[in-house]
């Protein structure tokens, strides 16, 4: 059994306790992702949403005996009390709308299961993505100590993860990839 975890944000550079069996590979499936979630620490973080552009994800093999253990490991890494916000795919499943070619991609990698963080969009208490203007206005009003973390998150996002808001942050705030 081969289980993979998809990544596009901090999971890639900070897997913490997630038991990975490999490094991160850059040839993951396309995912509809953008900076559409105000995290608990006030950063704008990447989440899946059907309205976001398609961008190439990364992937790594997970050391787990089964899908449930892999999902729980990812939930633990994300500090979630349950696996409710962990997405998963198994052989025979259809691709989710936010990862449109997952089934075909997984077959080329001989994967049995695929997991990913599947938190909902959240901006100003609503499950609606921010506009370009709203995202910029929000980031420009963050206190300095929070702004540093928000900038680091954007800059450390893998360079291949290109989104509409990332291009805006690079152009307007000069937050280019490191």
C-alpha cells in the first residue's frame, strides 16, 4: 500500500510530526488553491476552492499502515481534533472538483490512497474568498509581528504554487518567493 500526502503551503517546509517516507516531489496533481483563509494566527493561508486557479502541488509518501492512520497523522500535524478537515482519495474514487485529475495522477504513481488538508475558505468570518482588494487591505493592516509571519508564509510557499493572489502580493507588496 502506497499512501501520499499532497502539500502546497507550510506542510512542505514544516512537516513537524507528519511521518514522511520520502522528500517532497514537485510533480503533484493540479489543485485549485489560493490564499483564501484567515488562519487563527491571522495569516492568509492556502486552501482549496473551486474558484481558484489550478496550480501544481507537491507530494510525499506517508509512513502509515492504512488510510485512517495517515489521515490522523495529518490531522495531528495540523492541530485538528479530528480528521473531519482531511481530504482523502482511494483507488476507485472519482477526483474531487478541487483536484480534477487526481485519479489519473495517482494511478501513474501507483498510489493506493492520497490525503490532503481540506480546510474551508474563511475570510472575515464568512466562507467566501477575499477579493484582491480585500486581501491586500487586510494584509496592510496587520500588526508588525503578524505581518512578518504572513509575509514569511507567502515567501516560503513553494515557487511552483502560483496563484492570482500570490502574484498580487509579489507585485504590490514585493513578497517574492525565497
